C-alpha cells in the first residue's frame, strides 16, 4: 500500500525559508511516469496547488509562487521536497504532498499524505 | 490565475440528488477534459472522487457522477447519505500547464 508522509518544521519565522519533505513508501518514485505534487490549504480556506515534479525532475509551479519556489525529487531516497523562500503570514497553511493518479498527467491526485501544519510567525 | 468558481454551500435531504457546479474559462475547464473532484471531511486529507470529468476511481460509489458543458463542470451526488456531508473541490488542468482548484462547496445533509 502506497503511503506518503510530510515532514518539516511546524513553525517558520517571517522572511525565512520553509523546507518540507515528502517520503514515499510502498512504491518507488520511479515505478511509473507519475507526477509528485504539493498542495496547501490555509486554515478554513480552499485548496491551492503549489507545484509538481515528474519522476525525472521536470517541474511545474503555481505562477503566484514561482519566484520563491523550488520542488525537487530524490529518487534514491524515495523523497521529493518543497522549498519556499521569504515566507510571510499568508503562507500559513496545511501542506499536503500527493501522487498523480494517471501516468503522464498533471491533473488528479489519488494518494495524499496526512498533511503538516506550517505556521509563519515570529 | 483565478480559482474556479463553486457555490459556497449546497444542501439536500437524505435520498435526494444534489449538483455542485464548477465554472472556469476557455483556458481551463473549457479547453481540456481534465476536471477532477475531491471530497474532504473535516480534518482529513482530500479524497479523489472523479477524474477526467466523469470517471470514478476504483472504490468510489456510483452515486457520484461528473459531467461538463462548455466552461462549467458539475458533480452530482444521488441518493444523498449522511456520510456525504463534507467539503467538495473541483480542479482543472490549464493551458499554462498549471492546475487550478475551485473555492470549495460545503455539502450539508439536512
């Protein structure tokens, strides 16, 4: 059974860098041509797509975050990561990692992590 | 890019059918057959209910169905049950190779 687990600090200071890792277990990131994705949800608000990385490292980013965002994949560790610089209070959210449902398609997500709540505050 | 437009809330009685709309543009919903729907219970991660406009993943009840007309997609829940009470989000692939979510719809079972 495929499982995803987010990890990272729950509290980040304004202007600093947020770094999160998603560890994939039960399958290899390279077993198929899937996208690996980050989605966030501010408290009480809607889901927001952050960005995606393919099994071989191609990335797609939300234009509103692109200048601050890096998503990468480490196939040897079956992990993919998110790095968001210069964070502000508006980046406070539950951050989810998720696996793409269909190969080659950046369109839907079937397996999700439980989420990690990140608060930006001094 | 603006979020897709969904009604804030929809309600129905047990056994009834309800439909949630999701309106986008000719650059997202209208351009591709890549609309998905997610169910999210309070405090839980979203669950994929519909992909590619009208397809159900294995294990999802056939009471859930999806459709699309022009720039608007719809999710219909038939035979409404108490367990269907949740937030529902649509999403669509866009012409910029990005993904947009809707603002979410709270479904209440009366």
